């Protein structure tokens, strides 16, 4: 069973959109798929795939972790796709106890399916990180916005630290060293992993080797969503460089997805975009990403050439999809499916998003300027 955890550093980047529609794409390819909503603080994945609120949710299992887990798995209207609903109404569901978290992981790993997709909550809570690390090839979803790319990097940074705490036995020299840096605060903010590992190898070679084994199987994959322009794809390289230079993590690029107002219509209709408009540019991008995942049978350490190729392909796909999107909008206008009013509304929405991004950039510039004045050296 291929396990695909899908996470994001911040909310609103389309993580659940990716999870739901990848599940549909796999199912349409005659694969057996289970989609689990583990965004326990804000569970709404059932709306995206067009499910009514299920009678039983993962909250029922959390209330009694010795109960039959199969009872929270239900069928869907999509052939080959089964669903595990989250539970946003259960108090404290987002803050799982270690025993509850481990119980869920054990039940998930015991499932029988070709693909298990985990839609995780946004942020870096320990439960989210542990669910993400169930697989070495989890997906991190981001948008080109500065805040989203920064949070994507921060999420992966926290995932690396979670691996460290997994590898380092409590009380060991490496664990004490990590705790010392954590208590200093600034020691972990300006993390440069290669330098840290040099010190850890000196003081605790056994823990060092265990961590090297864990990090050797950690190959996260990026999906960049809500593009407006091919140039937006360039921000992926910034995330990649930060991960390689500061974390020693080699990030693969699975592909790009353009913003599409049809997604809003599909959501309000409770029909996945890949079912509602399978020929749309957004749906085709999702099918393309699904194909890459299905064709990926490599389990060894990724070659650097392959990572280079993944970023080159994504940049090319951004150019191709941009032209396809223009042609597609033109076809919709001429077929009267998309009215001029819809087009005007789309432009207004894009202008609002651009304005929002400019404000974010100005805010970050001001923060950086203030930090420099105070003597901060980046």
C-alpha cells in the first residue's frame, strides 16, 4: 500500500483539494483507494468529495480505540474510493494524546488498499508531523505567496526535528544537545543541519547513524497550487534551496496547479473538480500529478538528476498550462458556459489576490527593515 500524507505549512493553500482529487484520479485509474480526513480540527473533506455527513467518524474510534476501525470506513459515489471522515465537533480532536495517535497509525497501516491518502491539518502540531512521517514521500502543498512558501519550509524543518527526536534516545548526548539548542531559542531558529550533525557525530555516533538512516528515507514532494502566471513557479526553487542548504533534505517537485474559479463552483456543487470538469486545466494538472505518483516505483535514495528534472518539468508545465488556461477560458466564453460577468468577477478576484500579496510583501519588508535597524544580521 502506498501511503500519501498531504500537509501544508498554513491553511487555505488547497491541501484538501489536492487530497480529494488525487483520490478520485487514482480510483478512476482502477486503483483501490482510501481517503482519510485527519484534519481533525477542521474536518470538511466530505464536502469536497460530495459525501453527506457520515454516520460514523474517526471521532467514534477515538472514543474507544479498541473498537472495530473498519466501521468508520464508508463507501463513496466514486467507484474504488472509500472514505474515513474526520470529526471537527469532537472536543480536543485536534490535540490527540500519544496513545490515540499511535492507535490511529496502527489501524491505518493495517488497511488493505493500493493507496491510502491522508489529508492532514495545517501547521506543525506533533500529531500532524507524526502522520506526515508515516511515509517518506509525503506531499507538501504551497502557493506562490511568500507566507505560504515560508511556512512550507518551516513545516519541513519541524518534520526534520521530529525525526531527530525519534532517533535520539531521551537522555542521550545527542538528545541533551538538541534540548540545549531548543531552550536557547535562537539555536534552532537559525538551523544549519550539516553543522549540527558534525557535532552530533562527535558526541553520539550511534544516534547520528540512526538519524542518517531515517533522513535517508525522507523524500518529501512539493505541489505548488494557485498559480496565476508561469513566473509564480520560480518560488519552488527557493523552497528547494532552503531545504537542501539548511536541512539537507532533497525536495522533489510533483507539479503545478493554476487557480481556477471552476473549483469554487465544483465545491458549492459538492462535486470534485476532476469529476465536474475533467477537461479543465486544473483537473488535467491533478491527473498529471497522479500519473507521476503511480509511475514512481523507486524506493532507493533519489538521484540528484531526477530532482533537477522534476523542477525543470514543473517550470515547463507552468508555461504549457498557462497557454492552455487562456485557450480554455476563450472556449468557455465562446460556448456561453462562462459569461462576461463571470470573467469580470474572475479578474476582480485576481486583482484582490494580487493586492493581498503586495500587502504581505510590504509587511515582510517592514519587518525585515526593523530587524536590520535593531542589529539583526541575516
